[in-house]
């Protein structure tokens, strides 16, 4: 039981010592574009002296749609479509103000949704 208590104490101490943290959530329909965006974010954060954790791939969200092929008689004929939303999560630990400013002014590829939260 003492090992479990020590690991809990270590994790709480790590949370206290971590200081400020920036969490970046990235969403895109294309996996190649999202990987390029992750690479540019990580490069700029490391260039400005911040520690980066990630990118962590989150589960891909799949939306499926069925559309009737004909408008009137042939109700059983339908086409299926699927939209995949790829997601990544990046944590930046102890960022300097210079690193935060550089992250806010990034030029990312179109089709990438970036959500930045500061803790």
C-alpha cells in the first residue's frame, strides 16, 4: 500500500511543480495536414525554449450519412458517405511569454482548427 501512496504523492507534486501549461487541440479532416500543423507547432515551441508533450492522437470521429440515390421510386438504392475528423492534443509545459506570442502568430495550413487553452 505504501507504493500506491508514494505514486499518488509524486503525481500531485509534479502537478504543483509544473507551473503554467498550454493545451492545444488540433482538428482537421485530412491526416497529412494535421501532422504538418503539429510539426510546425512543436518546432516553434521547442525553438522558444518550452517543453512539449505530444502530439497525442485522439480517436478519429466518423460521421456517416446515407443519401437516397433516386428521388421518387427507388427507395432502396442509397449512397453512403463518411466524414472523418482527425484530432491531436499537444501540451506545452512552462512556456515563456515569447513562446506563447509565437504560438498565437503561427501560420498554419488551411483546413486546420486550432484551440489553445492556458492553464
